[in-house]
C-alpha cells in the first residue's frame, strides 16, 4: 500500500508543516496538518485482476476491431489513446488483451473512490432495484438527503442539481442574471457582464464557453454570450479596474485551475475578489467542478484559503462515476429563483443521488 498526500500550492501554505498520520480501518488514513484534518489518498497496489473480458460476445475480435469500428460510428470529437479499457478494480484498469494499467487520471478527476468500490456499488445496486428515475415533478428522498448533506458541509443554503459541470455552470450563469435583475428592479439595465480568468475552463456549452479561455475550444463556435471579459489569473491590479458596480454581474474563478494546468490562486487574490464583489454588488462564483470534493486535502478547495463564494459549482467526483452536477447557493441568491426559471429532466435522479451519498460518506 502506498499513500500520497495532496495539498494546494498557494500563499496560504504555512512554513512549518507538521504531519500526524492516524491509521483507520480499510487501509485509509486520517492526516492532520498543523491541526487541520485533510485526506490521505491510498492506492492499493495489490488489487486482484478481474477475469479477462470476452470481446467475442460483443462481436469484436480484439482492441483493433473496437478502434476501427469506433472510427466508423462515433462523431470524431475525441483524440483517443489507442487503448480499449474493459474493466477496472480499485486503482487499476485492464484491457481486453489482459494488460494492466495504474489509473492516474481517475477518469479526468471523476472516479473519486476508484473502480468497483463495494460501498458505492451496494448503494447503486440497491437504488437501481428500488427506483432509478422519477423526474423532478415529484419528490425524491435521495435527492433531498443529498441536498441536506451538501448544505450541512458547505457554504450553501440550497442546492440545484444538474447532470454535469458545464450544466452546473450554465445554471450558475442563469441564477446570476436572475439575481441581478431581482436586485435591481428599478434599474433600466441590471448588471449583465461576467469576468473570467485566463487559462480558465468552465465547460463546452455555449454560455460556459463564453467564460472559457481556450481558443481551440472557442473559435469554431463564436459568437458567444456577450459581456464576458478575461483578465490575467491572479492579477489584482487589472481585475480591480474591470469589476464595476452596475455592470459586473459575477466573477467566475477556479480556486485551483485544472484544465488550465494546475494553477492555484493565492489567498490574497481570492480575498481581493471577495471584497471587490461585495463592494460592487457582483456575485463571486467558485467553479470547483474539478478541484472540489477532497482532491486538495480539504473537502472544498476554497476552504484552505478561508474565502467563501456566493455560488459554488460541483460535478466530476460527486457521484463516483455517474453523471451529476450541483450548484450550491446562498439563500440570498436562491431567493431570486422561482419555479420554472430552470430545470432538468434527468438531474438529481434517485440512482445518481444515492451514489453521491455513498461518495460523501467515504470522503467526508
């Protein structure tokens, strides 16, 4: 068993770091750093390989056949590695020919419990046998329970569920616009402009792309939602000049950028954003789709800075591999949102929410 402790590289790092490791059941560890509880991610390198997959049942003779067929029937949006994965256990992945790989990407920060975690699997199977989907025109116990848990362990007073990170950010954009209109009922034009950061990534839907600083993602699909301005990540002087009362609706920022190259904001920068947003009436939105839920050693990445947003978006690891997104908002923001303002057919299904409850039980 090997363990790795992960911490954000930022100005909040203290000069004298004291580690205290406490062994827990199941091979996990609780680590305290200068008195603070953080996570210890343990890789069990003794995972037993599953039985070899029989590709013949699906009509494929081997990986080469799968790759060739994919080229004929799938839209070419992905530059895939020439590997056909057929199964996973713990931190390991297996291909049809039996080769074994150590999973170092976790499905792009999604498989927070690894592959085939027994607690997660039990939660999924039990819920699938009970009720998988019921739509949001009815009440759902797992959805309410998950919202309660997220509210209890975060800045939020209320939660909106979606199916992905980009959907969560789209909802955050809409909630911001509605909040500003609700807060400026007598204004001829409420604040509608957004500020985002260089190297940012907030998703691939059309409004989220407007806040994403990736030319190769953006240029084929312009024009986007108007009113988005980019500023250098961490540049307080330039950002101060852009945040304006009566114009700026919200500032979107990843406390630790993922797609942009694992860049961590400084405490000073996030504190400045909090203060500037308060002074201007803009909302501060933290995109923790990739950096949230334990990856930094804290449950939420912003906790290490002591700076809290008005809205936080979540997704990737929350349901341990099933599609989910969540928008966590304060009561001040939620009070502006009414029935019919937003919605989703699949979001917050009993199956996905029960899986997310299992993830939270283990990680928190």
